């Protein structure tokens, strides 16, 4: 049995736990909004048409910030289409996902949905096919109290109080050839800088996110961030990161080590941002909004015909059904985001419902939790106070995609009266015995201990078996003389709450 030892020193603080780390993402894509969040005919629908069974699951998930309305969708979106009387809203073609958009859910409705889930809005503006003036118009409509044409229009549309959106994304994945209106780093950087400067003329306290590369595999990666930030550094607060992972060709060992790639990705973007800051002799630090991350089986979707030219409304697209292994990776990726809380101060699991999502629904039927729901919801609930950097002594193994990786990964959080430890065992076959020195945390007892695992690492929750995979109590967790011991099954994610 592999053995590992972890030392937690309460003085080894990385940063406070950022509640925005537990954000998610809603895009007008497939069934995320329509029959996901919104289904007026559903038995649980409220007066706005939102499924209250989904609202209950979102609250349980613990998502804090929701990025909206895209994603690729935003680069062709005219926000004016989605406000005002619903019977007068136009149906438009969405070129990004080759589907029809009814605009029955827009900014005003969505912010009411956010109120049901106690979530904060992160709003994206279209810099693909539009630019500065439409962004300023949306800002006026959303945030100005009253007395201007667009704020009074919002009031006339039934929303008397401003939405007060604080965080804004300046476009989406603008270096991707799939993006409507994609452009070079120089062109995007100039447009983003002018848009950001104008928006901050309206409200200097806005938090603005410049687009980073679409992913770290892009040929533009690195140089894109440098060029964009050289234009926007004085006006923006964040640069975005996007990353998706999947198992390739049966290489489960590499897949389970995906967090090591995310770790390198974050370090690289931070170094690039700081390089630009040093060049500008600036004391300002640009943080990271990791506003798209998840497991996504892109290769399989690319080979399917689910995204086609039939111009359907809310088709089934990107509806991955997740396994135990996928959930272990998602839990580990979230642990890595916590480890970078000094610079990753906002993140969005992409997406929330039906589309590569932790929550699934059937039209007229139930809503249920995917396997990936559980590590996210438990971490969001238990993580508090400050993130503690662990010292990990564990065996390592070689991976084809990510080089050498530790068999065990861990991170901890702690505040004055409670703590939590999150762990993964990446070993494919063997359980691991882990001891954790928690004397510095002052913990005296285990309040809860759960593990997500299964003898079948590809077991999934489906419409037919909605609770096939759920976290189970880990009765091996014992705390004595300041040392927590726990046994982790192979391919598992675990959380331990301490008091």
C-alpha cells in the first residue's frame, strides 16, 4: 500500500479562500438555459418560468458567481434583443452553435434567477461583432439607477433597481478561429483597452476581465497574453484562463494528473502578466479569472453531428455524462485553483446545467446530480478562512502527457474554529495510507469525512440511475495526537472536515 505524509502549517498561508473560486457559467448553448434553467411548462416552474428543482440543486452546489451569457454565444449577441416584452423579442440565429435563440431569457430574467440562487452576475460584452458603444449601453441599462434613456428603459421593463454588475468580461476567446469576429492580439488588445477605459469612465470601480488565450495549446498562447496586457494593463483587473481536460486513448494515469497541467498553466500566465507589469514599472497586479474549466470530451463531440446547420432551438449539445474518474479530476482541479488563491481570485466551472455540467435535467422530468457535482459542492461548503500550503511526501509516477506526478495531492483550508483537508489518490489500483500532521491547525476532532470512489472508475449517474455514484463516509479517518490518518481507495477524491 502506498504511503504518504502531509504536513500542514497554519503559518503557510497562500491567501484567503476566495468565494468567487466557486463560480459557474451559463451560456445560451444547447439546453443549458432552455429546459435547463428555464422551462415554463415544468411542474416546478415559478412565475418567471424557471425550474425550482434546478434552483435547489444550484443552491446545494454552492456556486457563487455565474458568468453569462457566453462563451462563444456572446460574440454574436445583441443584448437589446433579450429585454422588454417577451412577445416582441426577435428570434435570432446563433452562429457559434448553429442554433436558434428565442431571447425568452435575458438580463432582467436572469438576474431574478440569480436572486433565487444567491449568486453574483459576471456579465460578458460582445467584442466580436460589436464594440465600445453597445458595451456602454449595456452598462447603462444594467447599472445606472434612473434618469437616463436606458436606465429608464430598464425600469419600464419591470426592473426598478439597477443590477449593479461589478465584474465584466471583455469578449470571449478572441484568438479562436471558431469565434465570430476573431482577431489578432494587437487588434483585440486595442479594442479591449478602449472599451475598458470607456467603461471605467462610467464607473471606475468596475472589475474588468481581458481575454487570455483560448487555451494553453493555442499557438498564440503566451505571446497573446503579453500583447493584450501591454494594451490593457492600466484598465483591466483580470486576464482569463480557459482549460478543459479529458482522458485520451485510455491513458487514465495522465488524465488523473491533469491538475499538474493547470498548475503550470496558471504559473505561466502569472509570470507573463508580471513581466508586463515590470516593464510598465507598475505596482498593480493582474489577477486571473479562470472562467472556463472542466472535463469536456471535445474530441467525441467534434466527431459527432450534434452541432450542425439545422438551426434548431435548444438542441442537445455537449451533454457529457461524467464518471467517477471525471469527478476525481474535477475535484483535483478545484484543489489546484485553491492553491493559487493568491492570484486566481475568480473561477467558473463550465457549465452549470446539461452542457458539460454538474446538473442534468429532462424536459418535464427530473433534475439530478452528476458525479462531478459532489466534489464541487462539498469543497464549496467546507472551504473557509485561508488556504494552507501543504508539504506533501508521496510516491510519484510517470505520465505520458504531464511528466512526473505525485500519487497523492492535497490542500487544506482553515479559519479560527474549523478546517478542511481535500485529497486525491491517483493510483489506478492500490489504496493509499495517508497521515496528515494537523497540530498547527489546533484541530481536535473529525467532523465529517467522505470519499468519492467506486470499484468501476467509469460508473456514472444517468437518468436511469441518478444516484449510482454518491460520496460515502470514510470511516478510516481518525485524528489522534494531532495526526489525521486516512485510507484513500484507488482513483478517489476525499474531504475531511475538522473541528
